């Protein structure tokens, strides 16, 4: 009998966790959350930005090539929407502009977070891309580059910028996810 009561007493003592063990686990989870959540948010912003920009650059590039084949040159496109926003903006005003109408641009989404502009130039005229980007310096043909400016983090200090061109179809990126 005495042995049975000692075994029961030990089992009772070994059940559950102490308050200190629980507090240690909560602190570890808090530290992990403090590290992981900001990283997750940054990656989320990068995906939002790059998915919108990739689709819009494909649309702009296709329409620029069609416009050039019909008119002999690329078309300049003023920035639209005029400023990037962390909140998606309707494309209705952009689709009503002369630039978007002439190029027959139909955005893949009905709202945009980034502002899109196109700069063009003639053969032999070296493009002057924004600071931090590089393009071929002696193009043999007319050219354009498309620039997307995105405010993905809601802070106006630093924007993400993306650039593609008729000279190089790859997408160059600065401050991605910002």
C-alpha cells in the first residue's frame, strides 16, 4: 500500500509545467515573432509589388511594340497614377488619359499601387535612366524604358522602383518592398 501511495504522489508531482517553464516558452515565442513577422511583412510587400509590376510591364511592353509597328516610334507615357500609394488606386483615371488610350493599355487589375511612366528616345540618343539603373548607352534603334514607382510600405520616404526597357527586357529593382 505504501508503495502505491508513493507512486501516486510522484505522478502528481510530475504532471504539468511550472510557471517559470511557461514564461520561458512565452518569451521564446515572443522573440521569434519579433523576428519573423517583420520579415514576413517585407516579403509580402515584395510579392505584391513584383506581381503588379510584372503584369503591367508585360502590358506596357506589348502595347509599345504594337504602337511602334503601327506608328514608327514608341510613345511617351506620363506617370499614372500621378503618385504611388500604399492603398490601391482605381485605374479609371489612367485609362481615360491620352497616353493609355493611344497605347490601348488595359491593366490586368482594376487598381494599382504603383505609378507607371514611359520615357522614349531616338536611335543614337543615349537613354538617361534614373539614378541607380543602367541601360545600353548607344542604342542603334529607337528605345523606351518603363519606370514603376511603388509605395509598398505606406511610408513616403523611400519607394520601390522598377525599370524595364526595349533595350533589356529584364526588370531592374531598387528598394524592393519599401
